[in-house]
C-alpha cells in the first residue's frame, strides 16, 4: 500500500461526528431522523459558478443550501463575516436545523468552504457538526445517490451560546503579532503570503501579517480532496514552523480557508485555536497595519 493510500485509510478510519466523517459514515447514517445535511459550497470571487444553482440541480438527498454570503453579518463592509446569533438562529430555524440534530456540512470542491460553516456552528456553541471528508465530488464518484428535490423542512428550536474565544478581531490579531503570544497561521498560497502575487480582491496590499507562518490549505488534503491523517497534519504544522504549544490564530484571504486550518488543528487535538474573521480582506486594506513580505 502506498503512503498516500495509507494516509487516506487512516483518516477514514477515524470518523468523528464533531470534526470529520467519511462518505461511508454518511451513507450508513443518511436516513437517520436527526441528521441534517448542509451544502456549504462557495467559490472565489470571479469564479463562473453559482453554488445555489448547482445545489438546486444536484445535491445529497435531504441537503439544504447554506449561503455563506447571505448568512453573515451584512452590516459589515467585509465579506461574509460571522452572522449575529439572532440571524443564525433565524436562518437555521427556517432550514429546519435545531437542537438535537447531528449536522454534516459538505461542499462541491472536496474540502474548501464546508469547514467555514463547521466553524460557524462551533462559534454558536453547537458541537454536533462535522465536515464530509472529500465532499460532494467523492460522494458522487462513489456512486452514492443525489437528487434535485428540495428538502422537507420542519421548524426546530435552536439554542445558541456564542463562543467569543473562537474568533479574533483586527485589534487582537495586531496585539498577538506584536507580542508573539500566539501562532498566526495563514492558509493562503505561498506566492500570496510572500507578496509576490497580487490579491484576488482589488485594492488590497500584498504580503502577510508580521510573524505569521504559512501553511497553504491545499497542503492539508490528499489528492482525492480528503483531509490528511492527524499524524500527517501535525507534521505539516511543525514543518511550517508552528509551535503547537502556543495558542493558534488562523487566517486567510477572507476567513473561508482559514477554517480548514482550524478543522485540522481540532483533528490533531489542538483545542486552543481561534479564527481571524476579517483576515487579509481587512488587514490588507489598512495602511496603518504593518505588512511583511518574502
């Protein structure tokens, strides 16, 4: 067996309904009455794909579409900031997602935007939520059922308790950068981190938060879009220069792929992590915030 195959097998063997579950796990639990599936597909600005339309055309049976851009704090000028608790409650009740449900989130890339919704649930104090390993592409490739029918929704009460420690604002990140009291880990590509490649959002400076470490989110995944084993993930963080004895702050372009790092940290048992919600969309906008390059 190859190292890649061994790694994928190790990952699949460790289904955890609070972090990551395999397509086999989902197939076995698909008809559970308290399972709620969410399609959290999202694409980078300028990508000629419509995640909502793709969901309507084909999705895992029973799945609802979680619109990351709409279920956000739209009072902010920054993209898809975490929603206020009252908005999250309203949207979840409308989707029939509530207390006592096991939530599984997937996306149409493999693992890309689904961890953002996993993190959002945890921010709201909901722990019974997992990401589908390999997402919709793996589900389809294995011949599992898909449908184009909307899910039958029944209202369910949902209780939330926002976990403020899971999110950081720009002031907190600037403090951590200056004092080195936490590891700031950037999920963007190496050229964007180095500042040698322009940002996809116009008007942003290039570079990275001083003192931050770079671990591109794609490095955490196997070739089939599944997440690497906890052992391999731990090795990647260490090789990126991350001191896992310190608290961790994850960041990226706009808070989407940072959540992949957050999920990986949770998988390796590193519980003291938070996400910089504004990420580079905020940091790269303000000239009074220092930028490092290289």
